[in-house]
């Protein structure tokens, strides 16, 4: 059962990576999602607003992937022009458009007042740690998917550059270190990240290089997000 679960996750990640590799629009959605998440960190959106933003991003990506899958199925059934096949593709593309418009509306409702009052409001002088932590880990995840899309293997949970588990663990370590400022907590977080990295090596899932790259990727992306967000907030404070 556990083996089947691992295979299911691998097939799912393979689908995400394949979509990113082959679909230009999906690449645009990924980049736009990262930028919106960074904006959410900078402008300190509320918990409910962040849920709405993440749901909108997920819905657009989901619709784009379903649209891609439907196009593959239609092309598999018939290679000749068929008006019904064209209508099916058009409806699927329309679904993507609807979710994209919804995302724009959510973005407008969440960010409009903040952009309008950014120079006069004192509410943006600091960055909320929980937003930065979550946002950093999501950005690290997106970057791992982008890098894995460059490899030829289809087994993304069993090896490949970089180690996603290690990247996320070191991202969490960097967040705890930056936000807590407590040496003991930072030490525990570092040990936890090392245990995750070592487990990937012990199970022969990743090479040393893949684990090291994953650790550096997760750590430095998180540090960069924190540094850039802080500087931007200070500019407008």
C-alpha cells in the first residue's frame, strides 16, 4: 500500500513537471504565482486573504492542467478536425479564462487598498513572520519543480536534482533562524534539516550533490525572500 502511495505521488509530480515543461501558459502561471505570494508577504495580507490568494493561484494552475489533459485526450481520439473536439477545447480554454479572471478579481480586492495607501499607512513597516515562512516554502517548492522539469527522468520522488525534501527542510530552518533569533531553536531546526537530508542519502534516493544543492536552494531562497521583503517594506515605511 505504501509503495502504491509513493507511486501515486510520483505520477502526480510527473504530471506537474511535464505540464511545466511543455506548457508556456503554465510557466507564466507559476511565475505569476510566485510574484503574488511575494506581494502577499510584503503587504502583510490577513490569514483569510492569504487563503483566498492561494486558492485563486491553485485554481488557475488546476484549470490549466485540466485543459492540457483534455487536449491530449482529444488529440488521442482524433487527429482530424472535428467541430465537437474544437468545442471541447474551447470550453476547457474558457474554464482557464474564468479562473484567471477570478484570480485578477481576488488580487484586486486584496491589494487595491494596500497599494493606494502604501505611502501613508504605518502598517507596512514590518513583515509578518508567518507569511514570510509560508511564502518562502511555497517559492522554494515552485523553484524545485522548475529545476526538476529540466531533467529527463520521470521519477521525481526517487532522486533527481535537487532534493525537494531537503530544500523545504532547510527553508524551514532558515525561517526559524531568522524569525526566532534563538540559538537553541535554530540548532534544533538545523538538526532536523540534517536528519531529512541524511535520510535521503541513507535511502539512496538522492546523491550528495542533489542533497547539497537542495539545502543551499532552500536556505538561500528563504534568506533572499526575507532580505528583499524587508528592504522593500522599509522603502515604503
